[in-house]
């Protein structure tokens, strides 16, 4: 089953930069996903809480075993985030964080529970997800979904999403 994840960071942790933390997150996700494809890194102005540093974002697409539930995968993501310095008990919603991993899509599953909504309810308003996602969708196989996301992106105001000036390669090779 295919999963699409949004990754973001705007705080260092244990001397590692946001971009280094993204690399570590991709490596950790590689232990539970296969056939991974990762976008370039994008630097993004913060949304919602504006008085914080810019975020570094990427989107990851991969395959997960069909017998893993979205909730179980969310628990795995929370463990990865915690290992990279995220402490949900001390953070401000939409505020600074060392690592944030959102499940944007989990196969074709639609759900709305107290802990998880799928697909992610704010994917349609976030250029920092749509732009890197469009980068990793293939032109032919994903034509319909590309058209949908391009349409959504065209309706959004400029959100200050630019490819990072750092030469960074997050691609994970199986």
C-alpha cells in the first residue's frame, strides 16, 4: 500500500541542522517502508504561527505492508519524531519543532478519528506539501492525481516555498 508523508523541521536538535534531521527521518522511515522516493528539500515560510524560523520540508512516497494499520504507523512516526527531538508535551501547535512527519495519504483509506484524519485535512492548503509532492509524482502513471494537485496549487496564494539553496540529496536507495 502506498503512503505519502510530509516532513518538516525548523529547529536543530543535538547539534544537527533541520536538513540533517530530515535525512535521519528518511533513513528511519526506510526501515519500515520500501520503494521510497523523496522530493528535494524546500525552504518554507511558516504558516499559522508566523514568529518562528523558516521550515525545511520534503515529501516522501513509499510502500508499507498491507497489514500495518494507519494508527500503528502513526505510532511508529511518533517514535521517529521523538528520537529526533520532538516533545509534543512542550510544543506550541504549529510552532517550532525539530521534526514533524504528517501522513498525507495512506493508500485509499479515508478516516476521521480522534488521533488521525486521512487524507490529511490540510493538504489542500499547503504549498509546502503540494510542490514537493508534484516533484515526485510521475507524469504518466500519476496523471490524474497530478492534475488534481496542480489545480489545488494554482488556487493558493504564494506561500514562500522555494527549493533549498543547500545542495541536499535525500533520495533513499533500496
